[in-house]
């Protein structure tokens, strides 16, 4: 994208299983990604080794998750946050009242975040 278009930044965004793919693709291809935004998803850390996490730590990450999410627990989101921060990632974490969805106000916060 950066080579073909006048794009200065690539941000991968995913919800639920798309968030899982955003973690996976973002960390594995951090050489071409700048940010990842993960709404209501799980980071399967057993799919990576320490070298993968170290190589990807230039990524900025936003994780947004509902306290009442019955599909993916808030504990899973907090685990991802803590794991990535432990490797030195810049992680912004937004928790909100609600379940497995993305409220408009959280989406608006995420859009503002991409422009920082």
C-alpha cells in the first residue's frame, strides 16, 4: 500500500475473529504495519515466540473491549494488553460497558487515536 499509494501509515482493524487476524498479521508483518486496532478479540500468544513479539514491538496497538462481552472475556483482552506491554509495545486500552460490539463512541475514540 505504501509503495502503490500515497499512504504514510497502515492501520489494521478487526472485530472479534478479525481482531485475532489483526494481531496475527500485524505482529508477523510489523515491517509493513504501523498500528493495529482490536475490538473484542483474542490474542493467541501460543502462535508466536518471543522473537515474533520482539520484532513487532514498533506497532502501536489499541485494544477495546466490553466488560460484559459473553463471547470473549475482558480477561482475554487484559491478558493481550499486559503481554504486549511486557514486550514494550505502546498499547492503549479502552474498556466499556457492554458486550460483543463496538459502540459508536469507542469507534470515534479509535479514529482519533489513529491520528495521534
